[in-house]
C-alpha cells in the first residue's frame, strides 16, 4: 500500500511539473461509490488531488485521445493502455508530440463483473472499500467481504504479457520480469464447443444486446467516431431492428474493422451493460492475426496493421487446392 | 425509378434451357419494374431499337438486359440506352447465357436462377446513379521502351505519324538482338544492312529523342498523361560533345573489358563503342574495368580525346518526361543453358550458343567473320547444332516453343557450309517448326542443298575426346543411339522473358505471365493492348517472335498509340472512387493501400485532413472502399449499398414479426 | 386490498399468467439480469434490479408500424399497406417503482389533444405492472430526489413488498385487484404491517434527497455556456447505454426495411447521444459534439420537459444510467454542477 | 446426398472479380462445362473490392454458402487487389469458427479468365460440399418455439456465470 502511495505522489509530482503546458491530463478518480473509479480530466492542482491509481481505476484513457486532436494532452497509462496509444500512433491517428505519457507499471486492475459475482449482495449496496496489499475489504449491504485481488483481477490482467507501458515519457513503478501471454480458460473452453453450441450461445447472448454501442464508443481503436457504418443512414449494412442477427452483424463489423488493430484492452467487454463476453470474439481474432501475420497490435512503433499491407508470398497462408 | 427488363433468347442459346417467358413474367413483379419483355436477339439492330422504343414509350429511367456476359455486350447496350437519352450507367446486365443456359441442364432451375440474376440486376440498378465521364487532354508523345527492331519500328511509325517519341534503351546502342545477327532467314540477307538504315533514322528523326544507357525508373499518371522518370546511367563521356571518332578506344590500355555485344566471346577496351554501326555512336566507359575509375590512375582517354568529352565525375541522371502512351518493346533474353548437365555446364569452351555463333559468322564479329572455335581458334569441320535447348522442356520450366530456333539453326547450317565448304553440319531436333512464308522451303534447302544432316532426337551427353567433343544422342527415327564427333557444338538456346520484365511490369502495371512475358489484353482481339490503358506491347516481350512478326507488332502498337492520341481529348471512366468528406476522418488508410497513388490528402477549410481521389488516376479497383471502415470512400457503380443490395436480393433478410421479448 | 403470496407461488402465478398473456419479468442469463418474455421453465430473478428497464412493455425497442406489399405494374394496384397495431395484453412482473413510474413520462408526449399514438395507447392500456418495492437503496438510486420513493405506487397495478417467506401484494388499481383474486394469494394478515415497516425503513435508508428545484432554470442559464458542457462531457463516450436503459427516454427512429416486394416501416429506440440523432439531410448537425448532446439530455430531462409538462422531471431516479455508464458519468452531479454554478459575474 | 437433396437448390452466393474469375466463369460457359445451378454470381471489379463483411452479411442472412474467386496472386488487373483480398479473406475464414458458423460454408480461391475447366471444378466441388453440409441454420430464431428454447438455454446459464471479466 505504501508503495502505491509513494507511486501516486511520484506521479502527481510528474504531472504537476507538466500541467501548465498541457490542455489536460487524463487519469482516474473515485466515482459514484468507493468501489468504482471514473476518468478524471486534470486541469488544475485541485483536480490533481483527486487522482487515484488503485486497481479500481480501469478505464482506458487512450479512448479519449482522438477527441483532443490538435491539442497537447497527458495520459496516465498502464501497459495495455500504452498499446492502444502505440497503435493510434502507428495509424497516424494521433501525433506523438501531442501526447505526454505518464506510464504506470501495472499489477492489474479489477473486473467489476468478478467482484459482483463474489460479493454477498449486489455491488449497488457497497458502503465502504478498503484496499489491502493483496485484497479488497468491501462492506456491502451491511456485510463485510474480503476478496483476494488475484481472484477479481480482469482476465486481461491475469494473462497480461505487457504490464509495463511500452511507450512512456515518465515511468512510475518497478518494471516486471518478462511474462508470457496466455488465453483464459473460459476462452479455450468456448473455442472447444461445437458449431451448434457456439451459434446458440451467440443467438441467445445477442438477444440481450440493446445495441447501445458502448463497446464501440469505448474502444480506443474505433476511430470512425460519429461515422460508423452501423449507424449510417444511407447504408444497407444493417437494419435498425434490434434482433440477434443484426446485433451480431454489428459485432462482426467491429471485429472485422479491428482485425490486426485490437490491443486487447478489454474495454468493449467492460463497457457492455448486459455483460456480453465480447472478448471471446476479439481474442480469437487476435490469435488468428498472431498465427498468420506474427502480428500483435500496439506492441511496437512503426508497424503497419496487417490488413493494410501484404506480402507477395504469404508464408503462413496456405491456400486450399481445388 | 421506372425500370425496363429485357430478356434475350439469344436464338436458342438461352431460350433452349431457360423459360424466357416465365422470367419476363416474374421480372414484371420486381420492385420498380414497369416494363418487361423478351426478344430473340437483343443485341441485334432491331433488339436495340426495341430497347430505345421502350425507353421512350414507357418513360424508363433504367434498363436491365438479361442476355450474355457483360464482358461481351455491356458496351453495346450502354451505347443503346445512351442513344435513347439515358445515362449509360443506368443500365445493368444479367448474365443468363454463360452463367445459366450454357452450364445448367435443368430448365426449371435455370429459369429460377435467371430470374434471381435479373432481380439482383434490378436491385443494383435501383441504386445506380448517372455518372459522367470527365474529359482530359493528352500529351502527344510516346515512350518506347527498348530499342530492338520492334521498338525501332514502333518509334519510327509513331514519329512519322506526327507524334514525338522518347526511346529508352538499356544498352549503349539500339539494335537489340537483331544487330548481333549475321544474316537473316529465309532470305539470307545481311541483318545490319536491313536494320542499319532504320537505326540511323532513329538517330536522325527530328521527332525522336533517344536515351541510350538508360532505364525507366518509375511511371506515374494515367493514359494520356504518364509521367516517366528515366535513369540515365553515367557513361563518363559527355555525349553532347562525343563525335564517335574512336580515338579513345584505340588508345585505351585496359583491353580486358567484357564484350557483351560479342556475347562475351572476346574482350574489348574499357572505353568502347560496341560496334561500328552503333546508334548513338558514342563512347562509354565501363567503370568496372577502367583503371582511372577503379584506381585513379591512367586518364589516357581524357588526354587523347580531341573534343574533351571525357568526364570521370559524371553521375547517373534522372530525367522526367511526360508522355501520352507507352510502347513496351523490351525483347527477350536467352535461356541459361548451363542448367543442363548433359551439355557440360560450361566446361567445354567449344559448346557455344547460337547467338555466339552469329558473332563468329559476322564480319564485324571478334573473328572478322571467320569461324574459329573458341578453344584453339581452329576452323571446325564437324559442327553439331542442338535444338530446343530451353524450349519445349518442362523439366526446366520452359514448356513453350521459342518459335524461331528451327529457322535460325537451318540458316546457320547453310552459312556454315558457305563459310567452310568441306564442313558437315548435324542438327539434333525434336520437330521442325517452319510455318512462315518460305520457311519450310528454307529448312529443306539446308538439308537437301547444303547437306545438313538432321537427326531427330535429343542429346543425352557431350563429352570430350581428344580435341573433339562427342555428342551422344538418340535417333528416334532410326531407333538407334548415335554418337557424332564434333569440333564445335552450337546450342539453339531458347527464348525467355527479359530479365527486368517483372520489375518493369510492376512499374507499368502490366502483368507478366508465369514465364515473365507480358500479358496482352486479349489473346486474339487485343494482341498489342494491355489491361492498363495507354500501354501497348511490341515484339518478344509478349512472347517469342521472329523479326517480321516483331516488326509487325511494332507497327501495330504504333497504330494503337497514334489512334489513341489522335483524339483531342480522352474520357476517363467515371466508375472511380469518391470521398464523402462528411464521413472521412482523415486516417489516410486509403492512401496507403491504393496501388495507383490515386488518393491524396487535402486539408479542408476547417484544417482537417480529408482524402481526395484523383479521378483520372483512379483505376476503379475498390481496394480503398474496403479499407475505409466508415465507408467514406465509395467506388462509384460498385458502392457498398449496390453490392449489399445484390446480397440482400439473393438472401433476403428475414422479416419475422416474432416480437423481441 | 393487501394479500400475501409465497415466493414459490409468485413464480407459479407468473408462469400461469405467461400461459395466457405476454409476461415480461427479470430473468438472469449470462451473468446479468434483464427483462425477458417469461417462458415456461424460466425463473424470476428479484436479486438485483434488472439492468434494462421494463419500458419495452409500453415502448418496445422494435415496433413494426406497417408492412407494404408491392405489386407488378400491370396488376393495377401498386402497393398494399397493412397496419400492425399491437394486440394482446402484457404483464410486467418485478419492475421497481422507479421503472414503473418512468413510463408515465410518455403519456404527455404520445397522447395529447392533437396527437394520439395508437401504438403506444394500445400497449399502455394493455399493460399491467406488478411492481416490487425496494427494500434498500443502491448507491445510484435517487428516486426520492425526483418526487418518488422506494415504495411508490404511481403507475403500478400491484405493489409487491418482500416480507419473510414471500411478498405482500397491494392492489393499486382495479386491474390489480382482479389479479389478486387468484387462489395463489393468501390473506396478508400481520404481514401487511411487516411490509409497511419495510417500506418505511427503505424510505429512511434513502437519506437526504438532492434538491433539483432550480435545475430547470439553471440548466437553461448554462445553455450557451459550451465550456461548461465540454467539461461536463469530458468523460462521456457518447454511446447510448444511458438512453436505452432509461425508463423515461422515449425517442424513436423510423426506418424502412425492404426485401424484394415486401417492405416494412419500423420504429426503434433512438438515442440522443448519437451523432445521427440530429444529423440533418444537408450534412449539418446542430448537435455536432458530445457536449451538445449531453447538454440536450440533461436539459431535456430536467428543464425542457418539466417546462412543458407541469414541472414533472423526465427522470425517475433509477440510477441505471449512472450504474451502467461505461465512463461513470453521473447525471446527479451534472445537474448539481449546473445548479451550483455561480451566477453571472 | 439423396436424389431429393440433389434436386433442391441451396443458396450459394459468389463474389467474382471482373477480370479473371468472372471471365473464367464465362469461359466455362462458352465451353459448355455443365455446373450445378445453385450458385449466383455477384460481379465486382476486383477481389480487393470484396469486403469480408459482404460475406458475413450473406451468411447471416441465411446463405448456405459463399464462394469468392479472384485473379491468381501476381495476376491482379489492379496489381495488388488480390494480395489485400487474400489477407482479408483468410482472416474471415479463420475467424468464422468462433461464431458457430461453419467455416466450410465460405471458401475463396483463384481462377483465371482462361481456366474454364477449373471454374467448373471449383463450382462443382463447392456446391457438393454445401449440399453435404445442408441448409444453414438461421441466426435469428424463426419461430416462437425456437425463441423459447434459446431463451431457456440462456437462462439455464443463469446469473452465476463469471467466467469472463
């Protein structure tokens, strides 16, 4: 805990030093209850005092960068957030000299979904939260609950290969030893299902979707902004009808447009108000991209997304004989 | 819209297996179709008149014709609807012949399929919009790449027709392979006597500028307005001053420079004019062997040059020219016969190529026209010719026939007898291919009058024996094995695509086939056109050819270029990409993926980046449309909506009214 | 009239209703709880407030307004229209007082002197709401700040209050009273007092309400202050989660779908946070940024609507938009920020 | 495949580039190479114009199979279109399994304008494959019974699923 406090102070000092030259710095503060953080747009010393970097601070600040085009801003980034920044830089969607990156070597953030499942009552009734070194002490509906942090970390963190920012101007915290990425067990289990079961799963799951497009709008790589073909008036891509097939069509659009660009920050899944496990699709596509192109989005500067280029001889595309 | 549908019987071609009347009946019920009919031959004069009349009578603003492939008659029908006052893009075709009646046996299924194809066409047409071609002016100048006989002919014809011509030649002189030949078949006339005057014409024609020792570096632009960058290699001689007097070549002490003009049979001086009739007749230094350039010592040529044109500091120079059309005449290279183990892989100096033999025969060659074999300079008595070395042989990936080797082998056998009356020629062959005028008679003369002994069979091996070579092969007609002692073996090495062809093809967007020969637009009807408008082919770069055919193609390509540039203005295809600036977020992905550089970034008045299509450069492939995630750039006539309309026509979305929950 | 029903019997009662009518009830699925059409074998889930509001009952996400059949030219008739007015009855079980009351916002819009929306009116008249009173407020709840409370009966036909072993059911309307005649309901007896006590305790747990009384006026004052709205909307990602989950949002979109000779006119939920909501045909958009859109959403709920409709705030205080916002935008904070904004210098 | 199945046509959508494969299909027609009739061809200028989402849309709309064909790599009329297409289409093909849509329902290949016989072979083989797979299931349940079954299965997964987060 004390480590985190000193890191927070170190970060605040770093931000304070640059605040004058920046339009704002995006970090996190406590949200509507002690269990939830919310993005914080720091413009003054007073704002800076509210900054938090606890594992509850989950939002990907890279999502907001394209909205600040032409202005110079600061971002507090974790490893996965830095990947989004790199991918945006690689796609020339933001300029390197327009972002100052305050990097946090990250030990993982929570999954509110897992916390909800682990708590004795709905997290809507949370009264107090105390952060221990490896655990969360939560008072909910008058009851005390202690959750092991490891057990409520987001999937992306449990299997994160890049906990430390891959690009940063200021780096806070201690770097981690290199780690191997892995795919979560539920991913493997789902992939092992038969076509009929998978199809039925998506049919039912997509019937929950209200097509609010939170998954799209929270995605740092969804840069079409207001011009997504799914909500365009003059395109035949989709009906406005809310049915499983149209809802799934949108997910296919999202995944297709993210091919080789998804940095696996998990924001789409986090943002979904009806808990659709969207990362099943994203992770699977990313796996294919890795296998065929040896490419992972946002892990190195100056890389072109694989669908925007080609090789005359594709080493790993085996065309089928007829 | 008010759409008219016309179902063609194509005689019995379609009506034989498609119930055209039923298709008409079904089509009449399609959305916005107000008129549907059938006709015997829609493409015929009365058929087209029928369309025009219907457009007027029924006030149609869109037409669907269901008949043959649009690759066949789309232009025909577009002209017809245009004659009736419609925009030619308010027309769609359904291919119910090649894709239906000719391939399906079941009439009911065919009829059903034809109706579906008509529905797709109707649904697409409903989203078509009139497109208007843009006119643009053209540069009345032609680039000819390659100064062989095909290129020379094309250049002279274009220049005589009034166009300016830029000729680019990689070597130091034009003339190509033909300049190296001694005599030509079947007339045995002197090659340089025929070609020489034409080469001189190139040099002297006021409309032709010649860039020798030069290569095409890059090409941008589009038909009528190409911009070509030419790299002029440093020759270390100022050609504006050089008179070709040759004093430098006489005095040059470095005499061991390889001599490509003589097919490396001998060596030459570092500063050199390749042959007496060279055009341009200018000296050039081979920097690899020049002592001055290699070691900084010597400099004799500069001292002896009477006009002071030697420049050791000269650099490559890039020149940009604007041209309206391009003729590609890059010729061919010889197959590398060393791949064949049976011919010694180069171990025996007296195994030479046919082109080397030409140089031995030539009076301007390294032996002054006396046949002396390379090993010891002796005059050979027994000369063995082996045909099809790198032709018609799948084992070396050269399955094609090089076409003219049979003829020049016969010619060389005849010339051998002329040069050495007591000599004996043997020719190992597979088949004699002599289909030209006077050709077969010519090969018979070689055998009958000149006593060349033809052996039908392949050679299995060559091995040395004393100062001779033994050629062992099969005589398949006699059914025996033969061994022929030879003083000299001449390989009729086959033709392969010029080495730089694939790279040049990428530059020009002309596709090479699997062997590197450029692919013409249509093998029969468009033999000199390519799929890139304004780029034409002449000579062996399209496939193996002899001299008369190459000359003929040179003239044909010139005629195409002249025809193209005789128009004051050209029209661009309006089916190109278009940017909806409201949707464009300026990510420039389309710019990165466009193969033609047809999209550029511009800044709007708010200072935001936007993509902009250069209409005349855009070729209409649609790669950008798929690249753009927000659909801001749409390929006109093949927009997302138009294609999706076809998809939805085939697989209609289910409109079940089962409520959501 | 107050009756008692056990938990199991309520499930049975709901299943019985579902055989005759459409029943919409909170059902757990895939880790979340949403209102779904109750089908045989499905269990009611009252453990948490459903993520999506029950507004589908009176304002469905999809409504086919009419279908069109096209005919060939020579047939003489070009097209035939068929209206699709909703039929049948709908019972919503287990919605909370806030969600139930939210639908009342629709009435002044869809049924006025001048305009009567037949689709809406039919659905509203055919709908029955069996509401579940809240025993305990969530951190995002603020129904009491918009004139309601955890046991508000407004808009309900029956109000259920959880008590030991089951629920006390109070009939609010005649329709509700009829339903309570079912044999699965028992005499409430002393349970009625238990329910009343629970409701009172819940009210107390709500704590102090926000005072939104000056919101209408103060929001209007900030109308031209785009700096204010830009700051307020900093973290908003301009998605539609808030509007789609909101029990009171009633904006719709009308689109035509077609498949060959059949086409239909569809009414679907629209979302004022989206760019296309106000995109004009010319390409101009009067609400071109998320700041404009957030201003409108707040203004509409707390200023423009109340101005038009007798002070009624177009927000039911359910807190869904706060709880489910991917970026943590808090509607209470935004309104308070406008209210507390210092008056003109 | 029973005789009756062979009789019934399935819905197969083809996307063909104008310069090579559409020409190849024409060549097959000119040569009267008999083919199954299920396929309907959408003509596009280049395989690089084919958005993988067209294929997804067709499959979600109930297509039983989708076949894409373009110029052989290196032979693209637009120089690079099929190189981009190859990447896009390969990724779609590899992605389909996670959706539960049988990836065998989608195939892409290259056929040149001269390969009429090859086109016949491709169409015949692909159509045979689709018939073996049978009609594709609709993504949207079409009847109340199907809706009910789905919703029930979903509800059976219950609220306890925290396997993602």
